C-alpha cells in the first residue's frame, strides 16, 4: 500500500485542517488606540509575539501528528538500494550491444543479451547504466537508469538488424553520452568484435571524453567455435546466362549447393567446390527472363555460421526497348548508323543493369509529326540546323514540359544566323562560323567529368575535331566539354523543365573522329540515361541504405511528369509510403533484405536489397588491437583475460536487500508528538488562566 | 462638616448630559447658567452700563459720578453706581490634534468634544459679559482663527467654528503662540485647551512671550480618566493616535509605573504653568465643566 492510494491522499489533505482551525481561532491582538505614547515605555517581554509563537508551535505539532498518522497507515518502506543515489565511486555504465547482421548467426545475440543482463544484475548499488544498440548507427534504447529491471526488460526486446557494424560511428555516437555530473564511466561492448567493422582511421575509435572523466572500455566478446561462413557475393546476367559468385571466410574446401529462383520460381540447383576461404562462380545457362524487371534470388542450401548472407537478391531489368526518334534529313546517313548502333549497345543486357534498351527510330524532318512527341522521353537531332520554325516551336513546348533533346551541329546549321532551340548566334560569314583547324586538328581541352553524361569517360586525348560550330556559350549554358580553342564542344541548356544538350560538331565522322572512338558509346549511353532520367534508379542496394526522392521519381518517368508521388512496398508486402505522401521519402531506410517495389504513376521499379558483404567476414579483431583500443580510450591496457576474469567475478549476485519499514518509526513519532502537544497545550492554558486572573485582580 | 448641597442646575454640567444636546449654543448656555446660579454677585462695583444703585455722595467720591438729575429733583447729591466691568478679551486656543480624539470606555465624550464644550461655554460666558472673544484652532498648524470681537454675532461665529473641529494630526504649540504674538492681540486672557502631550520646555518657550505681553494664561488640561489610570484587560500593542507609533506595554507597567509617570507629567505641567504665572486646570472628561468656568471667572475677577 502506498501514498498513491486515494484514501491516504485524502488523509494527507486533512493535515491542513489544524492550520485552518488555528487561523480561525487565533485572535491577533488588536492594536489599541491610545492618546499618546509619550509616557509609555515598551516592555521587554513581547507577550503577544510569545503568544503567536505558542500558537504556531501547537499548530505545527498538530499538523505533524496528523501527517505521521496518515503516513503510518500508508505503511511506507524504503529500499536500502535507493538510500544513496550517487555514492562515492559510483560508475556510469554504457552498455553497447552489437545488433549488426553478423549477430544473427548461431545464437550470438542471445548470448550477448544474457551477458548484458548478467552484468546489469551485478551492478553495484549507486551505479547507473545506459543501453545502446550499435550497427551502422548508435541508438539509445534505455537509461540512464539505476533500476536493473528496466534495463533487463529493454535488453529482452532487442532484435538483430540487417545493417553493417561501424565501430567508428558507435564510438563517436557515445561521445555525447557521458553525463557531466559523473566521474567514472565504463563502456561495455557486447559484440562478436568483427574486424570488418573497424573504421579506416584508428582515431575514430576514441570518443570525445568530458573533462576530468575516467573512462574505461571493456569487451564481452561473443565468438562461435565454428566461424566458417560462405556468402553469395554477387549475381550477374548476360543474355540468358546468370553467374553467381560465392565466397568463403574462415572456411575449408567444401562443396556448396546453390539454388536459383527467378520470379519466385525455382529454376535449377547446382553444386560447386569452393576453395578454403576462396571464391567460386556458378553459371546458370538458359534462363528465360520476362520482358520486365525480373526477381532473381540465389541461395546457398547448406547452413553455416551466418544464415542471412546465404541469399542474394538481384533485380534484372529486361523491359522492352524504349523508342527514341532521330530527326534527320537522311535516314541512311552515317550519323544515323552510329547513333543507332551506339544506343543498341548501351542497352545490351549484362552491360549495365541501370540502363534501358533504346530503339532509334530515324525519321525525315519533313515527315516528323510533332504530335508524336508525347510518346517519347527524349529526341535525337543529327543536325540542329534542319529544324524548321514550326517544329522548333513544338520542340520548345516539348522541352518546357519536361522533355529532353540531344542535338548535334551539321552542314544545315552553317547557313543560319541563329541556332534553333538554343538561340545562340551564328556569324554570317561562313569562314568564321566554323572553327576549322588549319594545320592540326582541334582537341578537347577540358571536360566536366562530374556531369552524369561524362562521368567516367576516358579517351578524350584521342579525339580530333576538324570542324565545329563557332559559338559563344551563354551564361545560362553549362559547358560540359571545351575545345582546345576555348569554344564549347558540348553544353547543356535548361529550357523550362526540360534539358537540351548540344554537340557543336557533327555526329558522323566528317568533322571529327568521335563516333569511331570507344568513348562514343559511353557518351551516347550516358546521355541517353541522363536525358531520359533512367539513371536515377539504382536497382541494387545494401540494407541500411536509403531510397531518395530522385530514385523514386526516376521510375518510369514520362514527359511532363516530375512528381515524386509514389509507393514503396517492402519485401513483406507492406506499404511504406503511400501515393502523394512521398514528401517524407527523403530518408526511407531499407531495413530488410529482399525486393523493395517502387511504384509511381508512370511505372514501377524493383530494388534488390542484401546485407553488406563485410558482415559475412567472421574474422575477429586481434587481442593486440583490442588492447590498443582499450589503452587509447582509458589510458590503461585491459586484456580480454582481465575482462573474462571480471565476468566470472561479477556473476549473478541477486542479493535480496532488506527493506526498512518506516511505519513503525512514524507511529513512534506520532505518539511523541501527541505527548508533546498535550503537555504544551496544558502549560499554555494554565499560564493564560494565571495571567487572566492576575489582570482581574488588579 | 456636611457636604454642601449640590445645586440642581449643576446636574446639567455633567458631560454625559451635555453630550445629549446637539446644539453647542444650548450646551454653552446650559453650562453657564448652571454655573451662574451658584455664584453671588460681585460686591465690587465698576463702570459697566448695568445700573446697580444710588449712593449718597460722601467726601472722597468722584464728583463726576453725581447724578445731577436726582439732585435737581431732590436737592441731594447721589452718586450713580454700576456693576463692575473689565474690558478683558478672551482668546481661546483649542488643540485639535489627534490625541484629543481619544475616548476611553469610561468616558461618554471624547476629549475633543469635552474641549469643545468648554470652549463654547467660555465663549458664551465671555460674550455674556460683553467681553471680546476669539478662537484659534490648531494642531501642527493654525487651522482656524477668529480674532477677538465683542460684536453680537461673534458667539455664533465661534460656535460654528467649534462645530467643524476634527481631531487629527499632531500638536505644535509654537505656531499658535507665535501667531498671537504677531497679531498683537490686546491684553486679556488666553485659554489654552489641550491635553498637553508635549515637551515642557518647548511649551514654556511658546507661552512665555504671551505672558510677557501681559496675557493671563489659563491652561485647561483635558484628560480622559483612562489616561490617568489606565485599565488594560488584554495586553497588547498600543498605538499612538498622533504619530502612529506602536508600543507594546506590559500590564504591570500600565498598572504601576504609568500612573506615576502621568502624575509627574501633570506636576511638571503645573510647574511650567506657574513659571509663567499661568493657571493650570486639570479636567477629566467625566467631570462637570464648572471647574473650568470657575477658573475663568477667577481670572476675570483677578483682572477687574
């Protein structure tokens, strides 16, 4: 029974009763008016003050008496543990439990949870503890608390994640977790101590410590005797062939059986010998993919130390080729041939899973119906000078609505005073309108390699340009590549919501040698992905990574649709983000392994999510490394042996502390107060009567 | 020796009776008539307009007072005699400080009321004697001033002033004394009505110039019986009516030491009055007013 019971709360209110009664009965001595105080001399004994004091003492005694009775009936008790909240030598414990993906194997998590609970139970009186979970981030789940039961309940609720462990993130996260009013801190790391979780810099393992703090680091390693582990490292496809890579850690040579599931249908099972801690590739031929995004899942059939990395999820995009019009004056020109070939190559399966197939549709400029622009994401023009004014207006509307145009210069451009679509001025004189190399060919002096179109392209030194359109870039243009004469070779211009990319030389090999160089395919392919915005979708991710707005908006984008409204469905079929509410999408973490579906109004995509390969590496940190870590944190070496000794020493000490019953003390106090009040009130009463009789007599 | 039989009219001089009369003039008349009934005519004759008797002329009498009309009718020389009359203006200084508002349970009137009755009675009596009478009401300053006059409406003016008096603020005697000196009032009588809670030295310094001017000073000290012999049933702090000072006094002090101090105070005041040849009259608010009026008459007699 406690004071929270309503009856006793009411009893506590009754303690105010004596106060009100005294207020009512206490007669404040009135000041009597007197003609003059000239002949008066103040008395040494301030009688009325004494009287007030007597009233006050009696009132306090009566209130205390009532309170003591009420509290005594509440039967309060005091746990000896709570007598001293912070005593000398008390320690602030920071319990960090590793919940990364590697902890899912072989009861590792259960063991560290048990070790953590044992430690909590053995905490000294006055110590407090905070509980953290560590994977690729540090999360606080309980504390600071002096109460072991709270911490143990929190430990019981811990579940393993699919994320990678990062000790650097963990220790930097602890930096702000040291309370200033505590002197002794101790970090307890319950982990399998994976070597792969180490940051590149040792300095990141040392948290920022408060001034004058004493910090220690202790390890509670969880290591299984059999640490052999195999994982599926990758899946690759080429046509109807699927290649699956297998890797072993701490493993002997063994045969591993693999099964391949495509679109939830088990296709085939194979076995292969894997060398000790080595790699092997299993090839599956004749796999029939659907003309869409396919789910490919490979699994190792034999169990090992870590089960979660025995599966690999892979999305294969075999969507039908997307048409792109190539507006030209001659459908049989070399520029058309080069572009068609390059775009077919870019979209070839097995080359890049992030790109789509492209089918070039050459069309004579006079035959091109502008109404068909609605069907395309982007448009190719082999000579920008051939665009008549009517078509230019339609293309501008197409651009402003969010479409894209890739255009090159050509013979038709030379006779114009202004470049269609881009609006650049062209000199009237044919001699000056062309930048013609007189002796040596022009080269490429500089490229903006950070741009998605030029990202990773090499071989610019082999490019030779004999002729190019001589124009000056506007301030609004983003020049991506410069000629050696300082004029732009490739520039991007924003028109409304759309993008216009102009190559100031031709797409055939008459003015340059670009189409016959290896970088041409990459250039055209990346331009295609960039202009169609298909490059935004990365269909392979690691658990713990995020899906960003641009990745969802890149799903099946069509002309004029820039909305990020969409839907994300996790591997369990649960909808994470509803249509129209994707403004909260910026930090959507992929917390499960499997396939995440991304939908929006114009299409869908699939993201295969797997755990980080580093989690499969079961090799642990060496003792020397741990000693260095401990020494760096606390300034004194502490070995695992010492830790183990402390573990055994702590043990389970679930002492039942005696409870102090306070109600007996309160009853005694009530009796004492009652006696005192009786004696005092009798004494005061007699004194008052005596004074009154004296006054009457005189 | 048997006690003199009390005159029935003097019953009306009791303040308890007077307090039931709302009209101050009526109070004054009642008091004065009550006093006058018990007095004998002065055997001394003077030069007032009130005819007294004829006396045969004898050697040594002033021949200017021979009534020649009687001589013409009877051929005997008679001297015409009038009731004695002195031209003695009366100036009443009335203390209206806050201490004058004190009234204990033993008294039916406050000191201020009692002082008003006394002042009104003095004014009435003086007016009846055709003496000029004036009034000055003061506390820390002079609050009201009516110069002495023997005009017929003067009594009403003074009674009206007395009606308005309110007891408040402190007491400073220098102010009225200085003003009377400065106004150059004709020699006469000055009646100071106060409780005289003041320093004797300062009182002497204030009054002494008036005495040097030839004024006959009467100091009517009005006290409540509870001031002379206090009865405190319940000990507690006492608050000075003028200064607001709160003093906690023991019952023992009020019963034993305070009366002694009060007697010493009165005695000191009497000595101070004697030092300037003033007359000191202690009047308690429960006593009849005739004592005060007798003092006035005594002075008037002394001056005639």
